[in-house]
C-alpha cells in the first residue's frame, strides 16, 4: 500500500506539471511576444496573461532547517487589465492572497 500511494502521488505531480507546462505554452503562443528596439511587445493577447507593470520582492524568509531555498518569498505585483472585457476583469479581480501565479520573463 505505501508503494502504491507513493507512485500515485508521483504520477499526480507529473500530470500537474505537464498541465501547467501546456497552459504556459498556450498563453505564450497567444500573446505572440516580439522584441523591437530592446523592448518586448505583445501582438496578441491571452485571457489570463498580462504584462506586469511593477514587481517588488518585499520579504524573503530564511530557509528551513536542512533546506537550501527560502521558506517563503513575499512580493507586490501590479498589472493593468483596463482594455479587457468586464468578465475578464472580474476574473483578475478575484485573485486573492495565497493564489498561485506564474511569472515569466520574456
């Protein structure tokens, strides 16, 4: 039984990682980012992919005992959805503390 649970958990993690990867690839294809004069411009758009206006790390906690990475990182993020439809704006406004966002550098 423990071996079955461990393999099932491992499979669940792999499937979740694959789904996240596919979602990111889809969003990147939709925004059609191009570089002009040293700046990135977006020729398309995606429902849940927007440019970040400002980003600042506000707190980095030390690693837990035996770990190398920080135990937590807190940041302030600002984005604008002014040109979106009201329904899409509402989805962005529903984001709350502890929601997971993926930040990509293009």
